[in-house]
């Protein structure tokens, strides 16, 4: 049994589905099943029950904690050794939401790989709750998300201040304001008036997401009841729906980098910023105080700050 076997086991333990776990690991289902079977024979215990559905046995639950600790110690050791010998060998495991990663990483990763070509970059995607859980349990070295981070023992490094922006199909603005549409666009480009769009269809990220919580509080503060026609886990989907003229969405300004390119004939969108202080948030990088953060992990945070600063000027 080696480190790879432990990673395979933890992936299956997280998914409790061989097909999904194999897809995450980019190996065949048969190969993954063989690895798990070999581990069970070596240990002399069953790690999973396989009917009526895949679940951990007591021995499997014990191994989850042990394997997590072993892999975390391995990661910390490789990071320390990489810093000691100045070759910067190791793995940097970063947790980030899908949309934030889409907006930030295409600019950031090439710069990071240029400085640290021998460092393996591992990406974990999830919502705020999932990212904090991954950080707390040692599955990531650092996470990038919006404040607040509620997990204890975490250092938060500010990356950028972000405001929320209404993404409104141009057809909505034209239909609602007619001949005054251009005057409205000029006025709302500085400060949106949410009440002006009462009754229009909205497409929002699902509840439980940190951005959605801020949006819901904003709606409540202004006694606004959205005509919600679609909720989704993916902000890119909400942006695509706005671009297609389906509904209005609201997202952090940074996420507009993920706005799909309009198709021929697409009406396009108007961007109206929300200016209420409650709709401003700070994007941060967080890592655990009790855990060694490698030099290349610290440098990744610095590069993120630089990238966001350049793009905001």
C-alpha cells in the first residue's frame, strides 16, 4: 500500500461511487476497483460494503482519518524539503469555486508554472462550505473564497474588494424603459435600482452559496421579491442565461470574466453595479495557521494579489 493507493481510497470514500471516483482520478473503473480490492486483501478487512449501495465499513471509516493524516504529513514534508533545497519540489493543492477559478486561474497559473515548473498544481473545486471543509480536513493547502471564513485557525489574506453587479439582458432594459432606455443605462451604469426590475425573471445561484446569501439579504433590505425562474449551482450558467436573454442575474464583478461570448443575434447584456455597502465583499486566500505553507504557496497568493490588482486598474 502506497500514497497513490491512499489517494484512490479517499476519493472513493468521498464519492461513494466508483464511476465518479474513477472519472476524478482519470483511471478506469476496473483499475480503481482492483486497487481497492488489493488494499482490502493486504489489510485483511473490507473497507466498503457494496450493497445495496457503496458505503464505508468501520475499518474504512478508520482508514479515512489515518489516510488523511498520512497524506497531509507527506504534503507538508515535500513542501518543507522543497523549500530547504530551494528546488521547490512538491504539490500545491488549491481550493476554489468553479467560476472564480475560471475568472482567475487562466491568468495566474502560467505565471506560477513559469516560476515553479517542478511544482505540481492540484485543483479542488467546490462551494464555500465545501472549500472550508477541504481546508479543515487537510485536502487543500489553501483556498480562495469570499469572506468570512468561519473555520477556526485560518489566516485570511485579502486579495481584492468586489462589488456585486446586475447582469441584465438588453432586451429587458429596452422593453421596460422604451425611449428612455439609453438614459436609464447611463444612470444605472453608476448605481443600479433593483426596484426598477420588479417582476422581471431572475436566474440565480442556489441558496447555500455565499454570494446568494448576500443577494438574498439585499433583496430583503429593499423589500424586493424576485421573479425567480431558475436556480443553479454554477454561476457560468446564470451568466449564459442572461446573455441569452432568459433572465437577470447578479454576481461579483470578477466573475464577469467568465461571461460567455455572445452568439450571433444575441441581445447582449447591461451591467449595473449595486452600490449598497452590504453588497461589497472581500475575496481572500485562506490557509491554516497550524499547517506549514510552502514558499510557493505564499508566492501563489502574492501572484493572485498582483493579477487582481493589475486587472482592477
